[in-house]
């Protein structure tokens, strides 16, 4: 089980904790949609492949490790692929912040808020999935939460 803890109330940067303590620190950037994190002194970069692309990539030293594609601009979902495996990360419902991770349409993991008024999150992702790919999936969830929060803020200001 992993836990995501925001670094401050308004921050989109998160600490990732595992059973044995700190795993990574996700640092997000809004332009372009990108982020970085380190695991065991190895640095990884997650980013959009092009300004208008719905494809995202996880890379280390310029080498791709995993990819994600947003199948529709209207869905809060990604198809994630690494090696020969494919997963779908999608929101469980239109409201709320919970995600389910599917492999071949079978639940393989979840990302759930720890409470109604907290931004802390618990994530259960497959044990055989490499940690950088797990953190990439968490980064994708953060990306969707941030987009949703920005859309709500824009709607409230009009």
C-alpha cells in the first residue's frame, strides 16, 4: 500500500510513502504538464509527449519506460502501457476522487482518498508493478485532480 500526502494545502507536489517510509517525492509542473520524481537516487520524468497530444510518457535518462494515452478528452481515464502489459486507470464515478486500475477489465488496484476533507490518498497497486510505474500512475491521477480543480475554479469565477 502506498500513501500520497500533499506537501502543503495548496500544493500539487506530493510525498509518496510506502510501508517502509518515503518512496518518492512527486514534483509537478503546470506548463507543460510534467513532473519529476526520484526513487533510490534514480530520477524519472513524466510529461506530455506534445503540446496538443493526449499521450504521456515516463522516462529515465531520456529512455521511455511507460506510456499513457487519454482515450477521450471527455473521460477521466488513461490507458497505461509498460513492457507488454496494459492497464486502464479511470475514475470510479463522475464525482469524487477515487480511481480504479484495471488490467484486462479486471480490477488490479485502486487510488482512494483517505477521507472527505483530506487530500491524503491511499493507493493499492499491483505488487509486481515496478515502483516507477506505480508513481507514474499516481502522477496521472494527480494530473486529473488538478485539471478538475482548475475547471471548478474557473466555473466558480464566472
